[in-house]
């Protein structure tokens, strides 16, 4: 099947596709689990893929947990053979970028949750101390740290005006780096609710600073470079499976991987087909090569 063909495949075709690949990259939410519930059969799919000699990686834009906590989540949901080294989150990769690529000589001002802060700490990246600004601190007298050389923004349930104001001040210096963990606009929660994603907070900083953030997570290529650098991956030997067209599938296309949309998450087949006829190159690049209802469909292809 050709690139961006959007072909719905089953049993024997899935088997043939998997036989042609050495590496499988799974997005997490909407693919292998939904919140705290594993997608039916997903733990078995991962186990069988590994048993058949595939290298399996997890690529998530969710920056709320450090890698060590992801291992616990995998285990809690019945994935028994997933190691910390196989998990690449936007928080882990942001820390790797700051340490290995940007090599920031100074402090990072972080708007983000525990996952981001812990990964930066693990990577030895220096952050501005979590401030204890009282309720009366104003934008006129909140302290600014002269050593800040980068601003990193990600999902932050304690986001507030003062954080936005400080980031905005730091970003006035054109030499101050501006990074975002991921561009995700929103995420589904239980009961039909949604939560705003990192992308919505990044947009606030971008407007206030009149600058564009460098995005570390999907669809940016850095996450693949991070995995490829550690495990020597050949893109042509790799399949990216995701549920969101504009992050997961575009990421796969951007990195030269085969792409698969699974319909257990955010994007629909109808959207994928609409993108196929679009004039926008970005939308065209977000059309998957293959579509499955669920990765449960892999079972038929993997069981003898
Ligand atoms: N960021 C946050 C805060 C989330 O809650 C989620 C999904 O629940 C994601 C990102 C997306 O994660 P993934 O890339 O695994 O779909
Ligand atoms: Ca997802």
C-alpha cells in the first residue's frame, strides 16, 4: 500500500506489515490505554510483538509523569515487560534536548507539572526554584532570576497569570530559548470532559512574547532522533501507531516511518479521509498509510 493511502487492514495484511518491520512505536493514550484503562488485548499485543523479536517503544506527548512513574502505570495496567528505557515522553525528551542539544548554560524557567520538573532534575538541568509568591505579589515586584536562559512550557494545572507574566519577561531577551513540551490542544477525560493541553498554554506565551516555541514532542522530529540515537533505529524498518492525525501520524511522516491510525482515540476515519483531499501539505502528511479499529486487531496476526 502506498504512502498516506489510509487503507483499513486486518489479519493477514497486518501480519504482512508487521513482518516487514523491526520496530513498533506506540503512542500511549488512545492507543494502548484510555486514561486508567488498558485497551482490550493491548498488553498481550505488546508481549507477543516482543516475543516475536520486535523492538517496541512508547512515544507519548503526556509530560505529567517522569519515566519511573510510567513503568508503574504500565505494570498496573497489565503490561508486564515494559522497561523505563523503552518509554519516551515529551518531558523526558525536553530534558534530553536541554542537556544534550541546547546545552543551556544557566537556569530554565519551567511552566509544567511534576513530570517535567522531575525529568529536568534527573537530567541535571538547573531550574528556577519553584517560587512561593504569596497572593499579594504583583507583576511589578515578582522576582526575576537573571540566570534564566530558557523557558520551557508544558501541561500545568497550576498555570496562572504570574507565571505567564514572568515567562513573558524572560522571553523579551531574544537569547532566551523558548521550548514547548508538546503542541496538544486538549485531551479527552472521563465522562465526556476535556482538559486543555500544553499547546493551549504555549499559545498564551506565544501571543504575549510574539515568538514561536520550538516544539519537542510529536509531531516534531526530536523524539524519534532521541530513540534512534539510543537504539539505532532505521525509519524504514519502523511503524508508528497513533490515534491523533496531527501529532502521531504527522510525526511518523516527518520522520520517514510507516504510519497507522487506530480508532480507539481522538481522530476518526472520516477526518483522515477528509485530510486526503485537502490542499494543505500538513494535512496531507497527517493521512495514515494504514487504519485499524483497535490494536486488538494485531492479535489475529500475531497468534499462530
Ligand atoms: N498530555 C496530557 C496532559 C494528557 O493528559 C494526555 C493524554 O491523556 C496527553 C498529553 C497525550 O498523550 P499521548 O501522546 O500518549 O496520547
Ligand atoms: Ca494519543
